[in-house]
C-alpha cells in the first residue's frame, strides 16, 4: 500500500514539475526564420567610418582624389582596380571599398539606407530599402569577386544590383520609372 501512495504522489504531483522548464530573467523570443533589420548603433557607425577612411586614404594616396559618396566614386574604385592598387589587398581593404560602394547606393537613392541585417548566419552591414527586408550587401560585392581572381567592374555591379532591387523601392508619383 505504501508503494502505491509513492507512485501516486510521483505520477500526479511531481511528474508535471519534472517537465516544467525553469528560467530566470527576461524571456527571449524563439529564433525566427525572419531576418531582423535594425538601425546602425554607435559601434556600427564607427566601423563604417573606419572603413570609409581606409578606402578614402588609399584613393588619396594612389590617385590624388577623394571619395565623395557619388557615382563618380565607382570610377575611382575602377581606377584603383585597373592600376593594380587592390590586387594584393587584404579582405578588410577590399571590404572598405565595398563600404564606399554602399555609400554611393545610400547617397544616390533616397529610399536606401545603411542598416544591420541579422539572420541565423549572423549580423551584416547592409544597405536596405526603407521598411522592407530587401537589402544590398555592398561590403562583399567587390571582395568576393577579387578574392576569386576576377577583375570586377564597379559601375556594372552597381547598375545590375540597383536594377535588381529597384522593384522593391517606393515609387514617386508621376515618375517615369513606373
């Protein structure tokens, strides 16, 4: 009889407690398949500023010109590639020129802004369409191609990528691109 009472106590009273999950502190949401896009924080801004400075310093030293976040920067980047100034550059330097391309996207297109795109693979700096999940990842646009031994054309890459994301950008009333 005593054994039955212990079994009864375990099955009906302790078993539910054994299955309960005990957590402390704030509850984290379950990871979702949907990427999270957030504004840049101070650290992200500082990182991008260092990247911009690195690219601009190299352009000034090698070409005597300055990056200005305009489409003309794409031609300066092409000159850097054509003259071999980036042939043996490390990944960080190549990504700095990707950041310069990202600045052109963000400066030349009102609905594109630097954001942090975070998914199950991690966080990346991206230029995203306002209020959407559609983003460009300019940091690696040049570096991956150059590390594979290719000689990329920044103007062509810029135009191709912009054309691919343009359908997701808001259209202005009475604009010709509708």
